[in-house]
C-alpha cells in the first residue's frame, strides 16, 4: 500500500514508530508473555510504566514540582465538568473566555453544572477585515473575584490559536487538547492544564491533567469519585482501574517525542508544516483561510475552496491521492488539515502538491 497521510482532527494519526512497536509487543509485553492490556495496573511492571510516563511528560513540558500529573478517564469533555466540580464549590465565580466551538462547549457545560455559583463569559474573537482575530481582554481591569479563568488556546474546529500566554490575576485553566506538546509553553503560568489524548498523546478516552498543588485547596462540589482531582492525586490516578492501554501508548508517544529532540524540536517542524500549508493557501486565490496571521492554528489548518460545489471532488481526489480526513468539522464546513506532531513534513508537502494541482485543474481566473 502506498503512503496514506491522515489529517484527521482526532482521533488522529499516531507516530508510525510507536504503532509498530505497539504491534510488535501487543501479545507479549515486557517479556511477560501477555499483552499490556492483560496485566494488573497495580503490578510492578505497569507501575514502572506509569512512573516513566510521568517522568517523561514532566521532562518534555518542564513541569514544576508543585504540579501533579494525572492520567484520567473521560477525554476532553470529561474535564469540562471536572473543572467546575473541583474548583467552584457552592458560591464560587469563574470566567470563561470564548474563542470558538470548544471554549463555547466548555462554557455550556459549566453553565449546566454551576448551581448557586456563577459563570461569566467573554467573547474574545472579533472580525478584523473579515478575518477572525483574538483580542485578549485586560483581565487585571475586571473587578471580580474569580476562582479561575478558563480558555482554549487552540480551537480545533475553528482553526484559531492563541500563542500569547494570558496575563491573569486569577488561576488559568486551559484546554490544551489540540496543542499540548506541539510547542513550548510555560506551565507555571497555569493553575490547571488538561488535554484529551487523541491528538498529540495517544488513544481517545484518556485525558492528561496537570494541576498546581494549591488549586486542590479550592472548595469543590459533590461529584463522581473518578473525576475528583484530590482522589486522583491520593491514588496516583488509580482510584479505579485506569485506561491501561491508552496509558501505555501515551508513554510510548512521550518516549518517541523525547527520542526526536522533545517539544522544542517538534515545535520547529510544526511551524514549518503550518507555514508551508498557509503559504499554499495564500498563494492560491482558489483557497481561503478566515483567520488573521497571528491566530492561525498550527495544528488545525482550516480553509475553504472558492467554489464550494467542488468540495466533494476535492475530498474524493485527495483521498485517491492518499490524503485522507480533510473534511472540515460539520459545524463550520470547508476543509481542515490537522498537522499534529505525528504528521511528517512529507505529508504536508504531498498535500500542498495536491492542492496546487487541484487548483490549477479546476480554477480559471
Ligand atoms: C480543544 C478540544 N477540547 C475538547 C475536546 C473534546 O474531547 P473529547 O471528545 O475527548 O471529550 C476536543 C475534541 O476534539 C477538542 O479539540
């Protein structure tokens, strides 16, 4: 079979080297004669795996010692409610910054659960010459006492990324599902970071939580034990049986990323991939991206064709060329190419060649 490049937004492609290793040791992990899926999560081999995974993630993201690293159930959305239940208590107040579909979804979940507490929200996207632009609010000027401010630095659906760290007087809670480990960030700026695994980490269902120690002192609401951060810390993310295979694959992805030079090194490649694709879009009147340069997502490149009636042909011909899962999210339409860490430069080069050829064939100026 010739190479397939998978641009799916998630579950997304995983590094080929990791998938091969997982395949090789699927039936016999660590010389135990059984699969990693079949061993106790409390056995010494699996515990060693979890320790290594945490150490590798700490090294990759330079996570300070006053932060806990949790491996939890429930993906990204699971954390939408966990954040509210763990930090808001009965009378707390929180601020949600809205920049697209996922931050809106987090806000909606918070509003559903809030009870007597209070959720405020601020839309931070404006149109600048017809393009979406993020305008960060001056949080220091807001007269309120928030437990936390929630935002989503990379909007997977809308293709909007916020590269600047927020300047906030309150703890920042960030949904990094689609940008975690794609570029360097300063973890110490955050009260809590969470990410669904299915983009830059591993299989769906797992979520990674990085939480600062003092956040755990905030009053919480009664909640399901498996989503309780304090219990997760106390039990080393094993209050109940964790998603062991997903944890194993995440550990392999961390090891792979370290082996190729870590986040600083993949960040350079990610920048190159995104630049190549945006340059193709900008050079071709047949394609259009609706986001200002400063907020164009590096991980999720959205674009529209000048003639929407060619969307079907574009997707069909792309698939025939081995370029799959380019259809935009159903809410926004158009196309989306997700360029997570596992996507090689060659995949983007192949996409650019295809896009140039498709435009030349179908678009008459
Ligand atoms: C930024 C972001 N947040 C949250 C989610 C929801 O993740 P899950 O489907 O694992 O609940 C997604 C899923 O794509 C996402 O991209």
